[in-house]
């Protein structure tokens, strides 16, 4: 392994780290790179922010059952009108 990870490698690791625990070597390489690279630090922070926001948004919408029946009818009617010859 090289002594310093590239930005591309670091962003790939940051993305993978969202879904799985990285091996120790990958975690160390990523942290070393993040210590010196502002852009990759911002990217990693944005990934974490998006995950947090998506989690909050989907939790807030868990109680919603979907579109109201009237909205479903309007959409179905519009689709039929657009697809009709």
C-alpha cells in the first residue's frame, strides 16, 4: 500500500464506509488523507449530512400512507391522456 491515499481512493473509501466497516488499513489511510485534504473532508461531511437528512426525512414520512386517492386519479387520468393516440 502507498503511504498516502489519493482523493479518488479516499472518496471511494468514504462511500464504502457508509455501508460497511472498513479494514484498519483503509481506515488509517482515509483518516491520514482527510487530515490534509480539505476537499475530501468536505465530501465526507456531505455524505454524512445526506445520510442524516435522508434518515430524518424518511422517518418523518413513515406515518404517511402515500398519495390521496384524488391525486392518484388525477395522475392516472393525465397518463391515459398523454399515452392515448
